[in-house]
C-alpha cells in the first residue's frame, strides 16, 4: 500500500503547475506525508469530523503540493481538481485553507504559526479528556521555520505541560540560517521532549520513529532530507 500511495502521489503532483517556486518544498515533505497518512494517522475521509480523530497540521504550508497530492491519493479530495491548483476560484490555493479543503485542519503558510496552534490543540484535547479519547496531534514544520520566536515559546511550553498527545516532525533540509548547537533534536530535548533523528526518505525509519513510546512527554521526529533545498 505504501508504495502505491507514494507512486500515486508523485503522479498527482505532476498535474499541478504554476508554483515552481515551492516545488522543492513539496518534494521535501512527500515521504513524511505518505508515512503519516498511510500508516500512522488515525483519520480518514469518513472521520474528518470525529472528535477522537488524529489531527495533522501542516505548518510548512507554503509548499502544499505534496500535501494535496497525498490527500487526493487517500481519498480526502477528488484528484480531478488538482490541475486547478493555484488558479482563480480554485479551492487549492498556494497555502491550504481549512474552510475549503476537506481534511485540512488549519490554514497555514505564515512561518511559525503551526506549532503554537498544535500545542494549544494538544492541550485542549487533553483537557477535554474522554470527549477526545485517543486523539493525537501531529504537526509538520520546516527547519528554517524553527527560527521563528513563536516556535521557541511553543517548544518550551509543550515540554513544561508534558503534552504526550503532541507529535512534531521537523523536515530538516539544512535550509535554516543559523542552526542549533548540538542539532535540532538537542533543542527539543533541552525542553523535556522525546526526540529521534532519522532518514526522511526511509519509510521503515519514519514508521519506527513515529511509534516511539513517550509517556508524559511530547515527541519530535527530525526527518533529514539531503536531496532538495527549500
């Protein structure tokens, strides 16, 4: 299934045109998105309004082509609308819109917004208790995006609150300006997070990293991507 989903997503990306500036951004997230939607996330087209569903937040919303392609491959949206990407009147904008695209949890694209929203959402689900039993939050961010101050505050708060429902994946294609002493994982671990660093193109490595037990702590997976820059 995973091979067919990835192959189908690659085909579907090809029918979207007009956003060459961020093609690399889409390419860097493809394998992470396939791993999440094809084996980790407990959400489907039939459960997008279920309060116990998993939530996926694409903070790296400035390059949504792979996101749209995976949503189409998994049945959330009709593949026939993909050629309209970026066109006037299309629901598929250059930043995803949660009010227009089925399965999209947040409107994103402005750097530094997704992770703080994910922290608030994970905390809110925990407070609701049984009403959202089992629901988890997954948020994809870019390594350069972590330089936004709002993300530093979100990382610290999530660690203090022990948000074990929160899972973050950082797509690291070495596009950050300054980086972090000891690497990205160390930045999160300093604030009490569980962390794993893996090859962002390896499905087995991603699957294993997303399934690491982390009771009482949020968890981050750093997905290293060495073949594109965005």
